[in-house]
C-alpha cells in the first residue's frame, strides 16, 4: 500500500524537529505552536506535527524549513 501523504514516507531525520514536553505549561506550548504556525502556516503544506506522550515532533517537507524551525525554537529545544 502506498503512503497517501508526504509525511508518511519522508522520514529524513534532518527534516524532523522534536520538542520535549518537560512538564511545560499550556502558555509555553501555545507560544511554541504559534511561533511555528505564524512562520510556516497551517499543517499539511510545509510541515506536519505529531504529539506523543513525551514530546511533539514537527516534520518538514524541506531541510531548509526544518533548519529555520530549529533556529526559531532554539531556546525551547
């Protein structure tokens, strides 16, 4: 069966940014997510995200966008 979305088959680690939960509060997470949304738009076109029990991953279509996100969230990684 063929993957229907680009984020299902492109698992390049250089395109994935992981933000650990570290028991942060809701305001911290709202600010983190809004930084990503303000820069890259809604999920699906340039990036996709997945929440897990210990972290949230942002998976980007290009390594350039992932690098920009890494800089954008550098104080939170």
